[in-house]
């Protein structure tokens, strides 16, 4: 850009570009003040002070560092987006194998209603989809170029900020120079999105930890994601999931720490920013690892579908029994709710389950609890307490019936295909920009043309 804007001589620019292209981070001087000065010193050693001394024209470390962070962050975001998508696809493929695998769902950790394991997995596919939408939205605000803002007020050199933005693969320029160097809200927004993702993954880890315990027995974790006790040989501890659950707090903590560091800073650049950036990279590293584990773990879960006994003991058919009284016997729902609640209490007190419920007992309870006469068929009660038959009655959009889950899998698969296309497009845009930059650098660094001169008042 400095060359095409005739701010530096073409030959000098070619030499600087050639020197920059040769740089290897492993060979930079570790004793330099910082990475910026290390690069500049390496260029000076290659080109001499009269040429290399022009490297820093129209730039400040203030706009350089925020540009570099954004360039690194957008790659991190694309990587995490791809991992979220891979995890969704893993969950979706696993769901396709469990459209008829019945499990019990819980509220307050108490047995609530039967669903399919596929339906459960789809709930996380949808949640991850929202995480992905947030990351895509964040990306649009990360991919703005602050370069050219200088220390805070741009420069008196006639630079072209749009040119550098385009060459670096940014969508456009982050225009106001004070905002460009003094804002780190793009970091907070990224951390916020990553925190929500971490919270979702932590809740999934918690489910699997609880469900893999003998008391629940819903899933069995793959051996490679567990460990045994040093003293109790029968133990199969879900330690990998426990670490994921714990490290989710890191993402939250780093977000809060960054927000606290930024909240009282004066406008424009402050060195406090330097303390925030490592927390950003810690969060991205954390989420990369967690997503990678879940994408491998979920397909290898063993799911127990032997829920009939637990369903009866947990009275999960009680809701449908109340619904049945409304549908078939014209009982108001609140009254039927009261009757069934009283029935459950009687059965619990006598150490029985819904399997022992009879029309006669239900009639007696209805009379005593609500003062109504109720005569139901035995078959009506039986149909309400079979978990598999119950699931198939939940045909409402978003429900766990086999047909509805299969419809959701097909619909979600189409959405993931479109999302994949969008991510590939973003990746391609960056790759094309990098290729264009590299070819431009190669072309210019090999050029010896002097057709572009210096500015008249330049001392270069």
C-alpha cells in the first residue's frame, strides 16, 4: 500500500517485502522489546536502516496489535465454528440410530416423562445451532480492519486503509481511529459467545455424568473417557467429563475478568489490553478441546432402553393418565390432576406403582378426592403407563415421537448443510485474500521498477 500510494520508493518497498517474506518467528531476537520491534530489527538487518527504517511508516503498535488479534481470532472462530458443526453432525448421526431408544427425561432430577435418546440429542443439536449463530454474528464484527488508525488519530501520510483491509481479508475498515485502537468489545463479545457454548457443553457433561451412575443407568461411557479408582477396582469414573465441566468455569471466569479489566479504562489505548488477550486465547483453546471430545464421545455411548420398571416406579405415566381422563371422560384437567395425584399418593403409601392401578382403585380415589363418580376401562389405564406407547403419542411439532424426530433430523440436516456452506465461504474468503496478498508480495518484492517515486516532501 505504501508503494502504490507513492509514500515509499518502489525499490525500497520491494526490498522490505522481500525481507519480511523471509522472516521466521523462530529466528527473531527474543531479547527485543516486543514482537513488533523484533520483526523490524530483522528487516533492518536484511535491508539496512535507510530502507528498513521505513517499515513502520503510518503504523503504530496500537493499530498493529489489534489488527493482528483480529486476524488470529477470525481463524480461531472459524475453527471453533467448524468444530461446533462437526459436533452437531456427530450428534445428528447418533440420533438417527436412536429414534426408537426410549429413555426417561427428568425435571428436578425426578422422573418426568419418557422421550427418545434421539430427541434428547436433538435438543443439544439445536442449542449448538444457536451457539453457532452467535459465533457467526461475532465474526462479522471481528472481521473489521483497524490498521491505519495509528496510535489514535490516523496519520498525515496519504494512506489507503481500504487497500490494506482488502489485502488482509477484512470485510471493511473499522473507521473511527479512536474506536479502532481503543475498543476491545469484539474480544468480550467473542468470550461471551464462548461462555454460552461452554455452559451448554458443561450441562451436557453433567447429564452424562449423572446418567452414567448406577443409580440412573441411562448411559455407559466409553472406557477411553473414564478411569478407575486407585483403591476401588469396580469404579468407572467419568473424569474427562468432570474436567470439561470444571473448565467451563474458566471460560466464564476469563470473560468476567476481561469485562472487569475493561469497564473502567479511559478512551483509546491502554496497556491493560495486553492482560486481556491471553484470556481470549485460553477460552478458544478450552472450547477446541471440549468440542473435540464430545464429537468422539457421543457416537460411542451405550444407551440403556430398559426403562419400563423405572418408568412405573417413577410414575411417569401420571401426566398421560390425567390427560386421558380429560380426553375420554370429560373431567376438567385440574380435577383430573388432583385425582391422579391422590392415586399416586395411595400407591406410594402402599409401595405400589402405576402397574398396580385398577379401575376400581381409581374410582374410589376419584370419589374420595373430588366427589365424582368415575368408571374407566382397564385398557385406558394400561395405555397410559407404557413408555413406548406414550412417546408415540407426543406427535406435536418438536415432540419425541419417532415420526416427529425423524422429520426433525431431516430438517436439521438441511440446516447444517447450509451452515457448512456459509462457513466454507468464510474460509475461502480468507484463503483467497491470503493468496492474493502472497502473490502481490511476491510480485512486488521481485520488482526493481522505479516508476513509482516518493512524495516531494518525503525525507525517505
